[in-house]
C-alpha cells in the first residue's frame, strides 16, 4: 500500500466540509471542534441501469442565478471559461459535492480518471457507481457538457484531465496537449481550450511524474491560470518528495489533493477488488494515538473496476470503520488558499 494518501495541512471540503488545523508537516487530517454542520448525505443508490433523477441531487448546492452566471466568462474568441465571481465564489468550491461528516472520521475516496474514451463505460460509470465516486473526464470527450450534466444529476463530482504530453496516457481528441517545447502563450491557449470544453467541474487532474509536471517554467503559468480562475488541482502518482505542483498550489492559493493508490495496478493478481480492500483496511486502522486517516484510490474506467466498486459498496450497507466521501473531502487548502476563501464567507457555510 502506498502510504501517501494522507491529507496534508488544512483540509477544505467546500461549504460543507470539516476544517483541520494547518501544519507544515504531512499528517492525517482531523476535524476540529468547530466543524461546520452538514445535512444528511445523499442516499446510496443500487447498481444497475438507472434513469436520470427527476430533480437536482441534494449533494450539490444551488447558487443564486447571478452567482451561477457570474462564474462563467465569455471571451472575445468564443470560449466560455470558469472564473471567480465578483463576490468571490470559486468554482472549485461551488461545484464540489457535499457529504455527511457524521460517519466514521476515517475517510476513503474513489476517483475514476480518463472517463470518456469509451461511451458505454462512461455511461456505466455515471449510472452504476455510487454517487460519492468522483469522475475525471477527458476534455476531448464528444458532447462533454451533456455527460458532465448527467454525472452531476447522478451525484458525481466532476473533474477534467489536464491534456499534457504523456506517452502512457490516452490521446485527446481534437485537443493539442500542453508540452514543454511550446511557449507559455501557446500552452495557456491549450489550457483554456480544455477549460472551455465543459462547465460545472471542480478542477484538473494531472498525472505525475511527467516532463510538464516536473518543469516549473512550464507549469507555473498554468497553475496560476487554474488558481486565478478558482479551480483546484489533483495530482496522481507524484514522486515521494515534495512536488512542483504541490508547492505552486500552496503558493498560489488553490485546493490540492494527491494520491499514489492506483487501484487497477495488479498486485498479487487480485486486481481492483483486492486493492480496494487493502485501501479501506489501511484507512480504517485505528489506535489510541492515531489520527483518522484519509486516502483515495484511482482507477481507469473498465468493467472490472466498476464491478468491483459496485460489489464493495453493496457490502457497506452500514458504515463500519470508514466513510466514503467525494474527492473534495481529501483536499488541502493552506494559508493563501484559506485567505482567498475568506473573501466569500458564504462558501464556508452550508
């Protein structure tokens, strides 16, 4: 089990998340006595073919019309880009999914990445996975706005994959990847083209390590653009040492999460199910001097992963040692980030 799935420093889980005390050293997050009260979690749904809900899911907040429209910037070249509203609402908070903190304090999360390469698998992921499972879509997915809406209607918190040069990742359709050989202006243009592919997402998911992620000259203006537009960053499989992305998100003041728990990495031939069981067991370990652990696992959209998660979720009818929460429940938000959130107090209320 890769041990680095602990939440670092101050945890922000949107307007309905508990806050932990900030610290410069990695440690498990722990709710404080001043944790913000939350409503009951959205009821768990059974697996199988589902119809779209007849009303918006309770897992997401509804902003006043002016705030919702103010979160989109229409540019002169026809793009619709996320932005922070004039009053201070940030998309990474406004679009995150609420959850109930009253269960076991140890938290486990699940993130399915690269959603969109296969339409049947994308449909299965949206309709069959528990609503607490977060989804990261390829921005080149055809008709992406419709799929993002469906994901939200089924309660899934959504992200976009950042299209960067990656020989191991899936090729994007119709989008040029961000590369170290391009200048800053061109890479920003490519980032904005990806941003404009849909609305209502929390932020970007970035695989590590890679040439873009390891080049501060390349990635700094990109993270600044992401932060300035009120989005968050998730880093997958970073190196053990402090990463460039982590440092920049702390400096520029946006939400950040990272995980090395790759559930579909084959270990001892037991696949996703065994990896998920180990992740849950590690997260749920307790002791008199041990703070609650927080960890989330990452997987690709395939039938085995979907079947394994659905089967595991069916066995969790009554919470035991861990709470299943969306990925927003595994974010950190350090001093600069918290100062920015303080500009809009409504973000920190139910």
